[in-house]
C-alpha cells in the first residue's frame, strides 16, 4: 500500500503525486479534531493465477492506534471511514498460463473529508478475504503560523 497527496487512475495505470509519505498535518477544528488534506490511498492487489479474472470483495478502513474506525465527513453527516469495492485482477495480456496479476485499488479523499485527533498514529487497512495489508501514518496539528513584529494589540510599534 502507498499514500499520496493526490492521483488519477487511467486505463493505462496510475498517476500519483507526492507518493510515500508517512506523516501529515491537519487543519485544527474548534471541536479539537483536525481535518486532513486531500489524500489518495492505493492498495496493490496481487492475484495468483487461480484467482485471476475473479471478482474479490475488498474493504479499506481507516483506524487509529486502538483499532477504532475513524469518520468521513459527507454532505449527509459523518459515516465510518470504510470503503467496500469489488476488485477484478485481470489476466495480463500476452502472459503465459500460470502468470500472476497485479491491480490497484485507488481511492481519493477530498481535503477535509477525513477528520481525526492529532497528534496520533493512523492506519489504512485493506482486507481481501484472508489477506490483509496496511499502511500507517502520523497526523500532527498544523503548526502555528509565524508572525513578524509585535502582535496586534500588544502595544508595540506597528
């Protein structure tokens, strides 16, 4: 699995930007949570020859260090940060009989749709049948902006 800032899936494959990070900052909210920036989650599914051209049920979940599923903000309110997909690992064109297949599960989350506590360690977990993969990352609150000169209302020169 990999994490990226953003990406796009095409028939030819994936295009990803800022791939492979393990830490991010979130924008602090009045309720104490932080909203995460846009992120793409990619799980690469390798299918052995006997599993090629079959539909598999995949689940992708965002959990905290205590394995509690996190939340996604939607226009209808908060829902669990779980995505269910059917995945088909196609036979590789021109491959000899017995060849394995590799296919990605690509999910893009818009900025602000994921809300978590910070600082904290989180993991995306992908499960397909008995197979499980995961990718962890650290979330920190956005650092305070730097200020130059006296603060407004401090009585110093402007």
